[in-house]
């Protein structure tokens, strides 16, 4: 997420990340006030216009995407499952079926 991305200059050897992979930065609706200047310069050299451009090289670029903020949390979903509550409105039907079939996150499994 963008909120973590702006802390990148505080990481050890952060500038080497693009030697290993592309970075996809998601704006999830919570955007810090500003981006550090040295991070801005670093991104400008690597920024791509869209995710399809990432396929052209194995590593070295940054792509920014915006997501619609959906108030769903994995922690909340697991808690609902443990409480025996319905999660069908929160996950695809296949995911709900798989979780129920394998009794994931329920805290009890059949022998």
C-alpha cells in the first residue's frame, strides 16, 4: 500500500528492490500527506503507466494503482466464521464453500 511505500527510504538497501522485482503500489484510500523527495525522484525513473507494461521486463519498475476502498477485513471474516456467522456477502461463493468444506478458521475440525 501507498502508506507503507512512502516509508521505503527507511528500509535497508531499499533502492535494490527493483533489481529483484517490480513494485506495484496500491492506493487504498489512505494517502499520507507527502512522499519523500528522494523517493519521488527514484520513482520517476521507474514509473510505468499501467500494469500491462510490467510484462515487458522481469524487474525494475514501479506501477501505481488505485483501488476502491472496500471495508472488508480478513480478520473480521475469520472472526465471523469462528462465531458461526455468514460470510457470503463478503467473499465469492467458491471461497465460502471451500472455507466451510475444509472448516477453516472455525477452531474445530472433524477427525
